[in-house]
């Protein structure tokens, strides 16, 4: 009887465990003019979305967030935002944190070069045609990354994958 009770408690505890989750109060599935890039033929506000996450796994030493367009006609996709070394006690990025000219991003966080060729957020600006899928991912990392704002997306991605404990994603779609 005691063994059965112990097994039921263990199973119940496993079922109620919370998963690492990414959320946004600004993104409802579709990019708005607020998130769209201002350039390359687009006329948006180029404001990075508010993002928050919860239930980070044990051992998390820092976080990173990326926005990636797998549908970009480049042969390798397009990185729109890479921000890493977000302190482990921070669970959100405020709207427009991707503007490197403002002090909205958490202290200590690094925003490196996107495929636009500069640091910070660059919003969606897909060419006319099919809808593009923008994958927004938060990474729980086992360390901070020894990289700076001049590091390109491929090297950031390599280091993210080498240090990821868990990750969570949401999708934003955009079309012109």
C-alpha cells in the first residue's frame, strides 16, 4: 500500500511539473506594423516585441533570445535578432529592448550582429509573396557566452547550441 502511494505521488509530481515557456502580450500570431522593419521597402516601426518566459530549468546561468526567418530567400534563412547573456534572474524583455540606442535591454545583455549587418533588432520585411514564419526562441543556458556585439549569427548559434539546457519558442507570421 505504501509503495502504491509513493508511486502515485511520484507520477502526480511528474505530471504537474511546469515546462519552460515563452510568451508575448504583443504578438498574436501575426507581425504588426509595430514589429515590421523600417527599410528594404518596409515602413514599420521596427520595435522588438515584449517577451516573457517562465519555469526556467535548474542550472540556468543566463538566457538568450533569437528571431529567425527560415523562409528568407537566402539559402540559409535570416537572423533578425540575437540577444544573449541576459541575466538568469531576468524573465522578460520589454517592448523595444532591441533598440541598442536605448537602455531598455537588461544590463549585461549583449545584442550582436543580425543578418542586417548591425547589432540589435531588425523586424520582418519579407519580399512580396508567401507568408514567412519567424521563429522566436528563448534559450536557457548553462553559462554566459564569451562573445561580443560584433559576433555574427552563425558563431552565436554555435555557442547557443553548445550551452543550451532548454529552449522554448513561439511563431510570428508576416507577409507583404
